[in-house]
C-alpha cells in the first residue's frame, strides 16, 4: 500500500505511522512524502522518528549510530538526510528513543537548528524570485514563484515555532 | 571544588554508576532499570547521546571495540568520571542531610 504524507512535524508523522500499524499496516519506506506499507499484525511494531546530530543535511557518525541501534534491537528502516525512521517489535516492550527531558529538549533543539538552517537556505534562494518580481511586477510567473517561496518559508517558520513551543513546554513541566 | 560540576541528570548518574565495571549499552539500560525498580528506563537515543557526551568529557572510555568482531562495544568509567561522580555524591549527601532537618524539626 502507498500513502502520501507531507508534514514538518515529526511527532505527527510518528503518530500517523503508529496508527497505521495499529490497523495492520507496517511502514517500510519513505521517499519524498510517499510512504510504503506492507501488511502486519495490528500493533506489531512501535515506530519512532529521530534527527541525527550533524550539520545541515550531513549526519555525524552515522555508522556508530547504526551499530548502537542494532545492538539495542532497533531497526533503522529508512534514512533521509539526517532523519531516520526507526522501529522495534512491540512484544519487546515499550520503545521511546528519548526518555528524559534533557535528551528530548536536545532533540527538539537539533530539529529547530536544522529547520533554521533550511529556512536561511531557502530565503537566500528566494532572492532571485524577489528580484524577478521587482523588475516584472505584473508577471504571473514571478508572482507565482514568490508565492511558492512565501508558502515554504511560512511552513518552515511554523516548524521552528513548534519546536520552540515544545522545548518551552518540556522545560516548564520539568521545573 | 564541587562548583566545578553541574548537577548530573538521572540518566548520567545511572550510566556512570553502571560503568563502574566494563559494560555494553544494553547492559547499562538493564542495570539502570534494575537499580530503580523499572523507574529509570533509558531510551536508546537518550543513552546514545549521553554516552557520546561522557566520552567527549573523558568521564568514560571505550573498554573494548574489537574491529570486525561481533563483540558489542563496552564502556568503563575513567578517573575523571569517578571524580565527577564523587562530587555529585557529596552534593546529594549534603542535600539529604539538610533535607532531614525538616523531619527532625517537625
């Protein structure tokens, strides 16, 4: 089965994958928003999504991470830049990648940093579109291009804000 | 001297305690859960981040990592790690001693 999912909220996506698994569909792959599923026993696996430490789209010490996770019986289903899709058999007990406030906050900071980096990159790329619109204000193409950039930048800003909100909530609960 | 160290998170405390003898990652998770009656359950991501941070600080070291073998990596505490752990223990003892005043005086 193939489904389409596009979100910048990893918690939402993780819940979505676990919901499908409860219905007997196990995610096996992801490519540009296209998610593939195969039949499974309902609730057979627990899914988690993680962002690896690193810079931009490059993960730091990925091989170490893979070895470590395999030692913990965690399966790495898919890697997408620094994003990884993980799963573990539900019969082996609860599975949560991060279990304390410090490491959860650290993860959301990493995600925020990555989105901030992507935001700056897209913002720089959008200069040519702004320039085009400045010279041809009535042109539909330049208007459309600027519109697309504005949508992407807004979605990224929302993702950055969401991470900040989650960090604040975690720190407030820990106090 | 105690000010040299920040208070440890529970995860770091139990990891340092578990690596008093050479132990692999999964063993650390099991030992922390056993010592706390299942209260402290270390997630693999939490443990991975903590181990890397402790390795960087030089508080733990790799005990064995036989390349090409199937043997799991084992970690062990260093002198610097023991010193940091002792400082934390002194801080916690002081906390408990002062805290007991509450019970003594009521």
